[in-house]
C-alpha cells in the first residue's frame, strides 16, 4: 500500500487500513446475521459513498438478503454539508412491511440521514435500522439514531473506500484524511 500511487495523491494520512475495515465489517455482518435470523432484510445502499462498504458488508453476511439503492445529493466539491438533501435516485422496491437496513458511508452533520429516515419511515417499513461505516465525533451534529457504527472518527474530511472529494478518491482501498492543501481556498 504505497502513498505514491497516483490515486493517493492528496492523502494526508491513512486513518483506517484495509485489514481493519475488513475485520470490523465481518463483526458488523455477524451482528446483523444474528439480528435478522429468518427474516430477509432489504439492504439500502446510499449511493455513491456507500458502494464499497455495501458490497463488502453484504458479502460478509451469511443470511439471505436483498439489496436496493438510493442516491442523494452530495456536497458537490465542498467539504461542508449544505443541509439541502435531494433524492437523485429512488428505491426500486416497495418497502412497506419490509425490514430495512440503511447502509451509509459516513454520518457527519447527520442531516442526510435524518432526511432519508424521514422519507423511508413514511413508507411504513416493518422496521428501519441504520448501519454506518463511519461516524464523525461532532458535538453539534443532529441527534439521529445510528444502530451500528463501524468506526467513530475525528471531525476531519476523509476520503477513500467509497468516499470522495469532488468525485475522486473513491477507489482508495482504505479510509484516509484528505490533505487540507487540496481544498485550500475552497
Ligand atoms: P451529513 O449530512 O453531513 O451527515 O453528510 C452525509 C454525507 O456527506 C455522507 O453520506 C457523505 O457522502 C458526505 N460526507 C460527509 N463527510 C464526509 C467526509 O469526510 N468525506 C467525504 N464525504 C463526506
């Protein structure tokens, strides 16, 4: 894992390496397997950020499950949430009476998740839980419930393992802190 790879240009430091992500994902998968037992949950991946986590998590789970995706507006090329969330792609599945697990990459201000849960709750799922790979330590975040968190991280802008800055860095296999020089003057 070399930081000299072209894709790693802009990485300040690696925060969570591939192996640590893999082990934690396996733990989360075991918890979900135990929780859902005979039911068939619908995993809802939130595009684009959750792509890596979603595909690894679902393959680590051993119970039967189904998947669907939603896409919501991201920050664009900014590192701060605007608080305005738009649905860019809705679910294909009807979730009424289903057991739904929202799979998120990161909870920062919590605004995106709060909005999503509000939208999904109104569709009357049997239950609705959230698993997020990352949650930032942010005292002023909105109080939104996350059932399972992979890692709590400091309030820094991170990239990799699905997470982007201005569309790039999603293909880094680890979670890293973005070099502030990349967005200086934003
Ligand atoms: P929130 O609404 O502030 O909680 O932000 C949620 C969304 O913003 C996430 O699903 C990510 O797509 C994006 N986001 C938040 N923090 C970061 C970060 O540090 N790096 C990359 N994307 C982020």
